């Protein structure tokens, strides 16, 4: 089969389409013919050799996909050949920049009709992360004000919609006027162009928008220096959820910014959460059903063929895309 493989760490140029052996479903596994695979920031980090789970080349990247079941391994009874499914890279499943993959059944969820392949392929990582953080960790409710950082990102647009559906007031922060306005299209009541409010001015703007109280929930998808600002933007008894560090920089924390407010800091990393007992299948099924029902809009900006994975990563690293980038198989 065709797959995109990394034989050495480096820039997008190391993503090479090649022939690899066809996978076979082992015990407890499902063989999936992949229709589309999502492109994520973690894929680029893995390609560069700076992702904490990178391992050593040769590697096939890709952490989320949608496709059709073509074979069942021994002991698998939950699925049927021909069934539409979602798959995510978990504890030991392979990468999905490929035409097929054998995936542990614990990493596979049914995909209802009515969800396009390219949209479905973006649900298992960014959308599931946003879903878990908003619904389970932060427990967002209609009385809350929720700040979503990098609100024009994949996680950000998902979190805005999931939080808005609860009735919460959502303040969307994004790095340009265009991105902030776009985040407003997903249900944020207030949008902030953070390029106009650098550093401490961003903190002051959030405090102004919350009449000095601070937000009940701050969803920090940026990390680095932004995390310190998140602690100053949360209010008494609030929750700061940290789920990424795309800044790739240390965060300086002053404990005086959160302990006097009795605020909580909550961390989330999807793969490690699974390694410590989280079964994502029920949440994935519910999320996919909500998308099929039209409750959420899944923005996909660019769809490229598998052989153009290099171009997909180049676009990702320019940080110009507002919706998700997806690789589609023939």
C-alpha cells in the first residue's frame, strides 16, 4: 500500500510517499481502509523529532483518521466489515498517513452517516480534546464565562462551539483581527484580536470584559508565556485548563496569580490520559452524533492527496490556515 513515511527527522521535505507492506488485523484489531486523515501540529513535531512520543524513524505520522472497516482481527465483535469508523492514534496504534491501518479496537468508534470523510477525520484529536476539556475537566455550564485562546485553531473552534452550546458566555482570543472575527462565527459572544493587546494588555482586556472578576474558565491551547497570563485572567474559584504548548517555550508561573483566588490548574494530554485509563470511544461516538445532527460546524480549509503531505505540513507551519488541513486517499 501507499504511505507517507519519515526515514529521518527534519523539515516537511522528509515526508516521502512510498510503498510499504499491507497491514494485517491482529487479535483485538480492526483493519481500516482510510478515507481521510487529519493533519495536526503533533504530526509536525513528530516529523521534526521533538515530539515526546516520536520514537525513532522510520515512522508513519498521522494521529486521526476516518474510513471503512475491511477486516476484523480475532475476538473483535463490536464492528462489521463495511462499517464507517473513526480511529485515533493511541497507546500503540500506527500512524494514519497511509491507505490502510490495523488499529486496536479500543481506538475505534462508529461513525454515523451524514458526516463527510474530511470532517470526520478531524474529530478524534482536536475535537475530542476540546470536548473532554470543556465537558469533563472544566465542567462548563451556562453560568460560566469561558476564555478560549487561539480560538481560530482546530481545538479553538471546537471549544468555542462546545462551550457555547452549554449556554456559557465565550470570549474568543485570536492572533489577528481576521481570525478573531472568524472565531465569532462559531458562537463566541466576544472576540479579541490579541495582536492589539500584547502581553499584560491582554490580561487587562479580559478583566475589563469580565468587570474585573476574571473568567470562570480559561482554556489555554498556547502555553509558554500565555499560560502565565491565563492564571491572571481566571477569577475566584475558576479553572485554567492547559492542553498544549504550541509556543514550545517554558511557562513562568507566579503562585500568587492563582492560589489566593482558590483557582485550579488542570492539565490534559490525550494520549497520556488514555494510557491512564481513559476510554475515548463513548465520547467520540457522542461527539460524532452531535456533528451528524448539525449541532457543530467542522471547518476544513484544505484537502490534499496523500502524496502532498509535504505541502500540507508547509501550510500548517505557515500558520495561515483557519480550518483544518486533511489528507484524502484515493
